[in-house]
């Protein structure tokens, strides 16, 4: 009698295990695309406005007006203070003034992807790790010294607008402070 009861319990346990296993296997695996993985893994570090002077013949000829933000690896920047603004300013001076990545006579030829890639590589090199996952260019404009002088003499609504080198992205995520 006890053998029969134990055999019945064993059959019930095996049946329940088989049903549970088949239900678990039949559930579709959640599909996580690359953009979702990047979003879950990253934190937006909003950049500050940076003005980079353009020097030629020993004098300032104009200014690049930039705002660049970063998607940083959440896990790596946890509890770490990185001087992103200072390093970004230095990197922009190098790219815009030293390497002259922007040809002001032909702004359509500007390689935005190459610009982003270079910034990402150089900052990760300086941080000594893969901290920067993506670079978001919100603004990259140029305003000549003559335009600045003219704007000082004109009324508010009739001022000369900067030359748009990049039509930037609008960031919707709130900026995280402390990085």
C-alpha cells in the first residue's frame, strides 16, 4: 500500500515538473535590441556650453559655440568624479583649433561621425577605460569676431545668427549631476 502511494506521489511530482518545464521553455525570450541595452547601461552626462576661440595670425577671428553631452557607462562612473567639462574643452581646442576639423568655407563637408568618434576615443583614452559610450552633439556653431561686433550694435531681434555647423540633437533625459 505504501509503495503504491509513493509511486503515485512520484508520478505527480514528475508530471508537475514536466508541465512547469514545458511552460518555461514555451515562453518567448525577451528581445532586447542594441539601443535598449545601451539605454539601460548608460547615464546621460549633460555637457556645458563651451566657446572655443579660433586663432589666426595671432588674433582671435571668431568662436566655435559648442554643447556636447555624453552617454557614460553607469557602472563605471558610479562614485567616480570625472572632469568631463575640462577634458571636453581641451579636446575641442585640439580638434577645432589644432586639427582644424571644420572648414568654415565648406561646413557641409564636416564629418560629424568622425568628430564624435574622435572625441569618444580620446576621452576614453584619457579616462583609461570605456567610460564614454556615445557622444551627443547638441550644438556646434561658429560666430566670427566681426559678427559679434555687429551684434553689439544691432537691436535684439536683428542680430546676425551663428553659422550652423551641426544641427544638434534635443536631449530629453534629465542631466545627472555629480559627474
